C-alpha cells in the first residue's frame, strides 16, 4: 500500500534521491549522471530550512514519488489580501507507479496545506506530461510575466 506524508528531516536522503531521479528523467540525463556537490548541498539545505513542504509517496518505505510547494509572501493586494502565495514544483512519480493517482494525491495534500496557510494563489510550471493533471485539479493557463536574469 502506498503511504503519503510530509517529508521529515530524517527522510532527507530519500527526498534527495527521488528528486535527483526526477531531475535526471525530466532533463533526459543518463542514470549515472552525477550532480554537482554545490547543487546537492543547496538543495538539501533548502529542504531542511526553506519555506516549503514536500510530500513523499512511499511503497514499503521506498520513495516512489514527491511533490513540493514553496511559500512566498508579497505585499497584499486586492486580489491577494493575505499576500501569501505558493509555487508547486517537483511533482514526480516513478514511471512504474504512474497512472495510479499518486501525483494527484500528493498535489491535493499540498493544495490543502496552502489553503490552510491562507495562500490565495498557487503557481507552477507544467511539463506537457503534467498539464492534464493540473487542469484536472483546477489549474488554468496564464500568461507569464517579465523576468530580470541576474546571472
């Protein structure tokens, strides 16, 4: 039976493992691709100390899926009176477990938490694979704003 819960600090290595698996697949990298230690260290730190929640899907204790939501607070506006917003990312289910509602369940748990925190908007960047799920859950397409690249 698949178990769903918010990742704990004790599960950081399971979380890192499933996230790196997701990044290899999404970016079409080989299975043996090694991520830079700086990238892994900053990712680990963000999961441990950032304004975020990650849900893990586990099968017999093995991570088979993850989904994360990051929280931001901006100046309140009429449309967003709390100023609390969220960004959904890293929604991933291992290929062997897809089409079983696992991604949907993880996202629903994060949507509920965002509501409880008073968020008025959840944004995301959808892949073509995930677009159907997000539409099913009520997300709509919007135009992207402008960005200043500070690299």
